[in-house]
C-alpha cells in the first residue's frame, strides 16, 4: 500500500481522486479540527473534538456542543 506524500498531507489517502481543490480544502479543515482550540467556557486552549459537534475541554473538564469541524472565535 503506497504511503501518502508530504505535499498532499492527510488527503493523500484519496490518491488522484476528487481533484486538487477539493483535497486541498479537506486538508485545511482537517488540520484546523485536530488541534486544541480555545474553550468558550474557561477561555483557555484545551478543547478537543470528540465527534461531530461534540467537544471536551481538558482544562475545565466540560463537554459541550458547538461547531462541527472547529470552534468559532
């Protein structure tokens, strides 16, 4: 099984399918959703995405619903 290249990042799993623009947009969304984000409750960097729209803050230990892919500022 071929490995994904650095240029295509996480969208390398799709190979040549779906077009360059679509895969580039997907990479931007996935990079943003996988990093810790600012918790709306305690205002500290610690919220991680558990599933679609479900977030949990590691600092204040609260679970809440918000944006699907990333938290809005």
